[in-house]
């Protein structure tokens, strides 16, 4: 249940963001509350299904309440109903909480989604600085800023010139916790197989489909988001196969060394450059973009910027984030319950529109309830 204090905090955060963004032409909007479940499942993967507040329409179509603001706003841009510009939002989102988090199913998110033809380090530094300044204006102190950057990981994979299908597999694996490490444990991807996937791998397509239909019937599961038994069987069978030779030791060493990085953001530049040197590759462009963003963020005088931590394995666990990701945490809540999160997702609108609309994109979400929990714990 939202208390009056949380409602007032949400209004204060919205006012702070609006004041800072007013001279940038940002527009306050309220996106759709209900979405086709198939869209969310395509964007985030099957693992998020259990957290969606979903229901089935009379015609059999599966829908869900919006679990965040990014997807419904990006969908309207993809459909041409919204221009590619800057938007602010404030409103309720709905998802089943992680076990032990203490979260409500319904809670408020306040933040922004920025769409533009061009986007880069300057925009990212501005967005992160705005987030940090807003949190500071509420009275939050001693918070920690943590970065991740899938663009750096992707640049590393490209520079290593791995044989197919390693590049695509590693990119997709990065969206799972410890995904790249597990994938590299075996050329056959044994760590990625589920028992069901392994069982289906020895069947024909028809037999696999019949087996999945039988599992659905016995367990009482119905297809979600338009996925048929054939779709599920095909995906599971593909997970059990790995066509390609084992990754070479030099590349594996470089990837693991990169994933091990968890240190002050400025120090990470030298560490990544050293990994590239030992691997005999160049990451100059990716490192320049990283350093430029850090320079700009520190130049803006944003709170927490100088003490930021770069965590190579940190990433938003959604397939559509493809660049910088960050979160702001506080010791009173722990690292799993951030006050704010955000990141870059340049490919999302193109994916949603089937390539008809393309735009750079960067978004941030803040949690008023968690800000109140931190301040209450500090006696404010």
C-alpha cells in the first residue's frame, strides 16, 4: 500500500526531474497500462514470465499489466504514435516481487525515456547526472553508483574474431548472470542445457512437439504470449545443440579477465586496456567512449560520480539493453534493491517496429518507496 509519504516523495522526484528537463522540451506522458504479453516475453525472455501480472482475453490473447515504463513508451514510438523525443513519466507499474524483497506487486516508477537520432556519451552523462542530482535533492547520501557496459563486452567479443556461433551466443549469454562463463565451460553448451532440452534433442521435430503438448496437458499449462507447443519445442531443441569448435584458451582468458573486473570506474580503463594488450587486440574506440562519458559525468559535478564502481558482469537482465547500464544502491537496502536504474537500448524501437523506425534511446527509473525507506532508516 502506498503511504502518503511515498506519494509525496514521488511527486517531489517528478517535480525535480521536470524542472531540470523543462528546457530540453521533455514531455510528461502516461503510457498504456496493458500490453500484449507476447511483446514482453520477446523482449525479456521466458524467465520473466513468472513475474508478469498477466491475464487471458476472451479471444485467447494473453495480456499483462505494464511491468515497467520502458516497453510501453518504446512501443508507442515504434508504432509512430509518439515522436522520437524526450519523455518524462510517473505512475504505477505491476510485477510480482522477488522473494524476500518486501516489494509490493504495484509500485510507482518515476523517470524518463529519451529518444533521439543521435545518442552518445554526452547524453548518458547528462542522464546519469540528472538521476544523481535528483536523488541528492531528496536527502539521500552515501549511495553507490555502479556501472556496467555491454557495449564494452561486445567490442571485446568482436575484436577477438571468434568463429561462429560464439559471438552471437556470448552476446545473448551476457544478459544472464554468469551466462558467458557458463557457456564457455563446454563447446557443447552443456551448462546451458535443461533436462527437458536434453531429452527433446534426441527426438524429431514432430515428436518433440507432441512431447511438449503432453507436458502442457499433464501440468495444465496453457501457451503464453502466443507461443505454441511447436515454438517451445523448437527453442528447447536449439538450446541443446552447439555447432562449433571450442573457444581458444587465449580468448577465454581475455573474456574471463574482463568479467572479473570490479573496481573504481576510472581504474577500470587501464585494466581493460591491459587485457586487450595481452590478447593482442585493440579496444581503443570503446575505451575512448567509456572514458569520455566518465570525464563528462565528473565534469558535471554529479554526486557519487568520482567514487563510481565499474562491474563488468553487471547488466540489466533484459535482452534489449545494449550499452551503458547503471544502478544506484544504498547499504541500508543492499545491492539487490536499487534506488534508481537505467541504461541504453538503441535497438529496442527497431526491434518493436520490425526495422521501420530506428532511434537511439536511454532511460532511467527511480523508486520513491525505496528512497523513503532509506531516509526513514536515517531518521529523516
